[in-house]
C-alpha cells in the first residue's frame, strides 16, 4: 500500500549563499553546495518525512551529512508525520565536489522511481535505478550546465 509520494521538485547548486552580512561558503575550498527541494504528499495517515531519509554520493563516495547554512534556500525540510491529504516541502543542502557523478538516494524502504524534466539548476539529466532494499537512487552529473531531472518516489 502506498502511504505517500516524494517528489524532488528542484535541484540547484551554488558556490556560496550570501545575505549581504554573512556568507555561507563550503568548508572545503573548491566544493559547492547542492540543494534539493522535496515535496512529501501523504496518501494515508502517518507518512513520515525527514531530511535524514536521504544520502548523497559523489563518484561512489558518501557525502558526510547535510551542510549547515544560514542563508541557503528556504524553507528547510523539517521532520514529522503527515495525515492523509497533507503535504510537507523543503530544501536539503549538501556540500559536494564541483564535478563528478552524483547519486541522491532515499534510505526509505519500498520505493519506485519516475523522472520528469525541470528547467532549473546546473545538474545534467541522467538516469536512476532502484538500489536494493534502500529504495531509489537518483544519478546525475555535476557541473555540466545542462537542465536537471526531477524525481518522484512512490
């Protein structure tokens, strides 16, 4: 039984986030920020959402958690449990190398994926495939300048 859907509605990269007073820059010189906007939609009561449901890999190497930024895209994705018919949406930001094959993987079980086109960000359109019991993997190339793909998990 499907309890909800998750859609990556936008993917964006940035060298820094600046509000005129403070600038968020990657902790490793040369790295960039990768931001993913997710929308969770509950088809049944109790659909959980959490930014820690996701993992990013660049060239097969896990990125260590999410990036702490003060001036990044808003709203941040929070966590909680949705009743049927409700939605939660927000951004998750990671620090990644500026080039390489990037995989965005859900750690949530029992997932299938679809892809649809979006016109924002510097990700290249790519492919995705199920990743065993862990759910889908979204694989993209960083830094190609071509339009991104966005993704749904059912």
